């Protein structure tokens, strides 16, 4: 630890030695003058000067710790946990793609969470050395979230099967990889219980940035 601190101090101090003479004057006054051997623009000096901001940033970074980091989601309440979800959706491992629901408005919309893990089987082949959640699975996760809403509406019942009847206007904005948390939102645009047809929109976000956007999903409720 002492060696690390001394090394950082040396780098910052050395980078200051190669800073422009004008910068040092502003700190130490007009009477300060560097030796000619230091005033030169050597490559080593330039490298150290470039490293200085990074060293200062590293020293200025405040350690948050697990407790404070975990507390960032303390106000996010779970509406349906995984046990409740399995009573609504017929899907099971390895194709149950909604871990929990954190917002829910009956018959209208929901916000759900899918935590991406390297232990999921699709990453053995998609792709070796560069794991990325397949786009079709992102759409499937959104469809399952929509199913949680639809299967609790009039004319449907939990445990029933919804089939994909169509999907339009899909845009992927960024890769979703292991370690990410895909925060999904769906909204039911129409539901015709007589025919068992539902239409919905969906979006998925990672770290507040849009990852997938689906303009329209169409589902057909399987008739017994």
C-alpha cells in the first residue's frame, strides 16, 4: 500500500515537473524558473503530463462500498417476486426471462427486471469470448412481461399460454451482456378477450440507456 501511494505521488509530482512554466508561475509566483533540462518537451514528460489527470481522478474517487451501493435501489418495491411470477406464467428454466415485477397497473402496464448472468446457457454459443444476450430473447423477455399483465385480465387466466402473433418496429440500441440488469417496461395497447388477441409496446433499458425498443407486439391466447 505504501509503495502504491509513493508511486502515485511520484507520478503526480513528476508530471508537475513537466508542466508548462506558465502553470508553475501561477502557483509559485513569477520568480520560479525550471532548469533547462526539465523545460524540454521530452516524451517521458509528455506521457507523465497525460497521466496526471488520471492519477488525480483515481485519488479523488470516493469509496462507496456495498451497503451504500445496494441502498440505491431501496425505494424500488417488488410487486411480483419470482414465486408469484411462476404462478402466472407457464414458462420455466431456462426460458423464464422475468425475475421480478417492480411496477404494475392492472390491465395496462408493468415494469419488470431481468438480471443477465453468464451462467445462462445461451452464452456458451452467443458468442464464445463475447457473450451478448440474443435480441430475440430480449423481445421474448418483454413478451413475458406483457403476458404477466394480459394473463390477469378479463377473459384470460394465469397459467394460460400466449403465442406470438407478430412483432413490428424493433430497434436495438446497445448490446446487453452478462452483469447487466435489463429494466423492461410494457404497455398493453389493446385486448380483445373474445378473440384472445392483445397488442403491446415494450422498451428495455440498461443503466438508464435504451437497449431495445419494440413498437408493437401481438399475442394470441391459446384456446383450451
